[in-house]
């Protein structure tokens, strides 16, 4: 317990430091790109130099970078990410909404991919070398190799008539009950979640199979067989638990990158999530939104890594540092 | 004396070799184990000792094919596959593997690994099972609180003791010990041997020891079977094998064993065992045998009685003292 607490504290410290570094880099990144916010403001065409200077002063862009940095950190600590150029709303509100739309969709797909991927991988490993194994491996590899947006378009083409082809809710549903609303959202979520799930499924299945083959060849699995334990018990209690070490890492890491990588999927399905927010922020040069979105993505990745560390700690009693 | 617990007749093991050339790893091995027996399988690495035992226990993988007959209490278990062997695993035949580190699952506590093979008559609570596991640990000279330890928290000798405790959990009648003292220092080796000796006496356990160390065999076993190239080349009482070896291999093996204070040079056996993926003509040992004659390349010698309860497979056996 003591060991665990010590480790959790260490990992937490590392995660916080990482986030701080990311915040600083994020700040610098937007200061080193050519042209500042004002010169890019196509919103004030034909502006005079004096007007631009006034704007710079208003936004505090004429102060030194150190002063700006401190101000940025101070505002960030108060949860203020600035206002979106595009719709004038606070960035934090926009992002919160987007993230709230993205997370359920991504999580649904991920959970399906985890369950199906692990089951497939375990089955392939236990039936190693059989026709079942080859069929599962080939299909996992195929799915793994397909680009997400292409799968998305294909699904739209094939199932577009069955499932809604875009958006998060049916705009014509007038005053739905909470139940109707949930069903509606889930219904819209099916296709994008399926694409997320399919793109993850392949790598989960392949890694599970490899990890399982490795642990099934371990001496303690031979011991377990000599003990007369059933195959199911050997797989669950002796092989899968050990194979879960690399699998849990991959899941946590991929979850982080998927949240950032949904730009294409959300664009294909017009899903109002963080991916589409980034896409529209880029096209409309909405710097505050973009900066905020980057920050959120970084935090998501760091948090996922942190959770993966904690899971690892729970799974493997040998970890000491 | 009752009938044998275990009867092995004409056991053959082939492995799928590369290029379709099967490796004939165990060739026609037969032996009996009666209650309280102390049998040793002796020979250098790669001569088929471990394969023989794994073949008997039905633990070889899918790449191996096994033929012959294995009977437990007169019941054939080899032909029925896993289902025929399952009821005898651990309850009647258990095994202690070499290299105790990997024989125990690193992510589960010692206690849980012992508890999972305890005979479950009726509902045994988890706590009762762990208490019983603790008693077994005390039986092998460990503290009962070690049930909560993970394998990596124990020393090599402790892990091997835990493996022995685990092997006792099913109250077996025959305990196979596959090089149980390899990778342990001499002092711990002696302790483990003493422990096995004591347990065999107390519990009326039959022990089948697999070893290349003749010194060890002499201390623990009263009967030994010397194996070479997958065959039994000599078997008899350990005393007889030491004082009057009838097969040149046994003699050379003995001369290659260091004995403290012995006034004789230590000799090694030149060459290495023959490849087993091509059919052998004549005696498998003739290439390394100092006494080989022409007739040794013509036919493989059969195991023939040379003294009471002592058999050897050598053409020259009449001549060797």
C-alpha cells in the first residue's frame, strides 16, 4: 500500500510537470508562427498602422513575451482560455461542448474495440496455427490497414440509408423526452463509433494475440496446465492477466491519440466534436479556439498515459519505480 | 507391495521438425513407479529426460506426437487425450519444474497459486484455502505469512520451496522433480534435497527425479534410469550403477561428475549426442564410445538384464566389468 501511494504521487507529479511543459510549448508555438493575431485579422481590412497598434495594445500583444506568458498562465489558472473569434463565446465553453460530444462517441467505439479485439486475439492465440487463427489475423490486419476516413465514407455509402449520415441529433425532433433524445444521439453515434471501433479493433486484436502467444509459452502456463486447470481458467487467470500489461498500455495510448485523431471521422460524419472544432478553427483562423483545443488534447493524452501507468501498477506487482 | 501407480510402456515422442523431418526425441522408454519409489532419470541435456516426463503427463504441445502406453492405477491415460489425463493431474501426479522463477506466475501471490489447486470438497472459503496454503508452506519450511508474497519477493530457494508446497497441494502420490535444484547454490540445493527426502518419507510419496547430477541422484534415489539420445541405456539400483556401471555412457557420466575429495581425474565426454531427426543405425553412443567395435554400428543393442534388477543396452556389456 505504501509502495502504491508513493508511486501514485510520483506519477501524478510527472503528469503535472508534463502538462505544464505542454502549456508552455503551446503558448510559445502560437507566438513563433509568422504573423500575429492582428496582422492576420482579415476582419479589419484596410486598417491603418495606428489602428493595428491600438488593437495590439488592447490584446496586450505589444508587451514582452514574458509578461504575456505570465498573463496567459494567470488567466489559464482561472479557467479563462479567451474568446473564440468565430462565435464570440468563451473558448472553454465551446471546447467543453465539443469534448462532451466527442468523448461518448470515442468511448463507445473504444469499448467495443477492446472487447472484440481482446476476444479475437485470445481466440487466435489459443487456436494458434488453425484456420480460425489465420482468418482472424488476416481480417484484423485488413481492418488495421484501412484508413479511418475511407472506412467512414464506405460505411456512409453502404449504411447511409439505415443510419443517420451526419450530425448528432435529429434537428426535426421537436421537444424530445430525455429517453427519445438519448436514443436519437445513440442512433446518430452508431456509424462514427463503428469507424472508431474498427480502426482500433485491428491493432488491439493483433497485439492481444502476440502478447497471449508470448505468455502462453511461459513456464507458469505449463505449470498451470500440469495443475490440471481448465483452459478457460488458464487463459483468464494465468495468461490474460499477464498479457494485459502491454494491451492496457496500447489502449490508454491509443485512446489519447484517437481523441486527437477524430478530425477526419468527425468531418466525414459532421459530428460536432473536438475534431470538427479543430477543423473549423483552422479554416477560420480562430487562434484562441485552436490554442485551447491543443491544450485540451495534450491534457487528454497526458491523462490517458497517467491512467495507463496506474493500471500497470495495479496489474504488475513487480513495478517499483 | 501394491501394484505400480504409474506404468509407462514403450513411450515414443516425435516433434515436427523443420522440413518435415520429424525429431524422434524419446524412443521406446518404459518404467514403473510404485508407491514410495525413488526413481531418477539421468543423462546430459537433450537426451529426452524432460520430454519423457512431459510426454507422460500429456503436457507436450501440439507439435509433438506421443505413442505408447501410460497407465495410472491400471487406467490408460495416453490414448484418451487431455480428458483422460485431467482427473489425475496434480491429484495423483504433480511436478516441480526447474527454474522456480518462471514456474510461478509473477503477477499472482504465492498463496493464490497454491490455493487454486487445493482439492475442493464442498465449498471451501477463500480464507480457508489460504490458511491451508499457509500450512503447506510451513510444511516445506517457510512462514505461513508468505502466502501474501509475490514470487519476485522470495529468494530462489524460497521459490523452489513454494513450488514444492504447491506440488503437494493436490496430495499427489507421484511427484516429478525436473532438475529441482538447478540455479540454486550448493547449500540451498542440499536443503531442497533434504526436504524432498523428508516429504517422501512422511507422505509416502513416490519421487521421480530428473537430473544430470549423479551426486544428487545418489543422495535421493534408490533406482535410476540412464537415458541417452531418447533411450534408456541402463537402469538399475543407484548403488549398482555407481560401483558397477555396465554401459560405457554411465561410466563416463560418473567420471564426469565432480566428487569432493575423490582421488581421480575429472573427465569430460567428447562430442555431443547424435541428431535425432535422422534414423539412427546401430548404437546411438558409438560415436563417443571409447570401446566401440564394428558390430556397434550394425544394430542397436537392446536393454538386457545384466544383474538382478539391473539392465543395460550395450553389445559389450558381457565384457565390461
